[in-house]
C-alpha cells in the first residue's frame, strides 16, 4: 500500500524545563502515535518517528528521533519532512514554555507560599510546515465542542485531515474514540476502539 513512501509521525508529550529538575508536561502516553507508526510500517512505509519522552518500545523498523521540548520537535520535524509524502502529528505538544529556565533548582524555602511563572508560546509545528505536496494530518484533543474546534484547526493550519478526540478520554488511555474531520465538510465518528485498531484505519 505505502511501499516507497516516507511518513513522519510525531508521538508523546513534550516537556518544557522549569529548572534542572522540574518541567511542564502533560499526560500523553505516546500509545496512539506509536500505533500509527507501526501501522504505517506494516503498510510498507518508511517511517520516521519523532517522539517525546515515553516508556514505549520503538515500533520495529521505525527510525526514531527522541526529543524533549516543542522547539526540539519542530527542528526534528523540519528536517524529517524533506522528501516525505505525509506527516501524522499525533504528539501532544506544549503550547507554552517557561520564559526563563532556572539554572538551579527552584527552592520553596526561598520563594515562600506562591510561585508565578511567565510563559511564552511555543512554535506551531504543523502550521509552519511548507513542504510542497506533503499530506498533513493533525490531531485535536479537546474537552468540549470537538468538531467545531477540529474544523477551525483544519482551516487555520491548512490540514488534509484532523483526527479529533476527547482529551480526557484519550490521553493516557489504551483506547480512543476518534472523529475524522475532512476539508470537504465530512465528519466521520468512529466507535471506541483500542488505539492499535484505530491506527490502521487512519493509515488506510
């Protein structure tokens, strides 16, 4: 099905350092992205998997690039999409990062009862990709108005498909109930399935 095609898949959450010990992160397990990478390999594709920190074993046959932060993921994606036919952006990328990263561990004894953080926006990875002819598939993890948010994301980021899911149900879970939102207005709701069963449907 996909022999001779290169597909870039991003997976897992990113971690934005506060100090040498702590970070801002999320509960993404990486299971969905790793399942997509495996399904693409099974369909014959050459897969570059760009992964945030996760405890998952690499899909057999994937070229894996490990990153920590959103900026590192952006740089890795920019390099990987050169000559690729598709990108599946399933990583849960942090929207913000601390403006200043402390060089030493933040001490509660020095700061007292409250800690205020200045955050700056991270780059929008998929919106910034201009590779000609690249099929761009994005994920939208939402907590309300799933389809509305997915349709807005589809248009604003110039995507070919958005895979929308309930963030509270999907993140960290082995199962996923996805809704496919297409540029022509079609909306396909899928049943709750194990992520390894959702992935081949997306690759198809």
